[in-house]
């Protein structure tokens, strides 16, 4: 079973740019067998989940959530509890709640916003850390693998797709199919899967990113200010500043 366990929809994630059904159709076109909707601090409603599974079977849609804790985002699967929709969780309390309910948790896009993980992984290890996604850059990967080795953790590969063009660029291939969230949780916790990439799509994304980064540096060399570059390129000011300092957003 080829599954992308980290995708967002415009229905529930303010940063989502594609609808549930657009995301699902993209996943099917790109050869996936399943996805997990992990919207920010909100579950997909059960009646909608049933409706989508009936409409798109044999393709499978699972329920998960991306929980915001101080300075980190955590994927949770296998725990259908609306208390997870609160934005008041600490990492430590979330870890205990997930462990008490035999669910699954993984740290999403580590080192995306800062050069450390805001959690004591010695005391509160997650089940996995995301090593590949649309928001996990190549430059952060050595630090991520160092954390994985240090704390004996598993890696996961996901798209973190907010738009159809990213669905399934990275995914996990399960050793056997999961029929529900509980089975999926057991497979993920046991590490019975392999991280995969749709490399041709990843290469094209990186070519586009490289072209943008080169253009930003050219414009800066021509004397354009960061605000002027933002108006021309149309990306966030902080990202432009990071690129000018030598950071690359290639995945």
C-alpha cells in the first residue's frame, strides 16, 4: 500500500490551497493507494470521511491530525479525540496522551523554523521524524538523520501537500495494507514500511526552486531591495532574506 500520511485540505487548513477531492484525485493519478488527512488542529468529520471512502474506493482515506505544540508540529494517527483540536497542548502532555492511548506520533518538518527541536527526545521520543517532505529541505536532512540515529527513531517520508502539485512526491510503502487507523498505526509503529520518492517530480520541483533562488540573487545583485524582490517574485520576505544569506529551499 502506497500511502501519503501528511496532507492538508482547503476545507480545514487555512494554508491549504486544494480541496479534499482535488487532493484525493491527485493521489490516485499519481499511483497512491491511500492518504491521511492531517489538517492543522482539526479532524475531518466522520460522515465526510465515510462519504469520501465510499466515493473513491478502493482508494483509502484515513483520519489524522497535525497538532500545534510550542515551536513544533506533531502528526497524530490512531487517536480520534476532539481534544487534539485544541492549540493548548504542550509536547510533553501530547506525548503522554498519545502513549496512553497506544496511538502514533511523528514530528513534522523538523528544523523548518529553527535550528533545534523544541522537545526532550531522550525522555519523550516520538515514533518517527519526518525526513522528506515539501517543507523539509535538503540542508536540514543531516541534522534530522543525526537526531534519528541519536534517539533510535524511525523516519517517515510524506508530501505535506497543501496543493495538488505536491501530493505523493514523498510517501511510505507499507509492507501490507491497512484497513483502518488502528492497523495503520500498528504498521507505522512497527516500521513495516519503506520510504519512497517520486523522483522525477522531486527533481522538477528542485529545478523550479533553484531557478527562483538564482533569480532572487540576480535581482539582489542588480540593487533591488528585499521588498522590491518580494513584489517581483511573490514569495515571503523572510524566505527571500534567508536565500540571500545562502539558505536553499530545495527538497
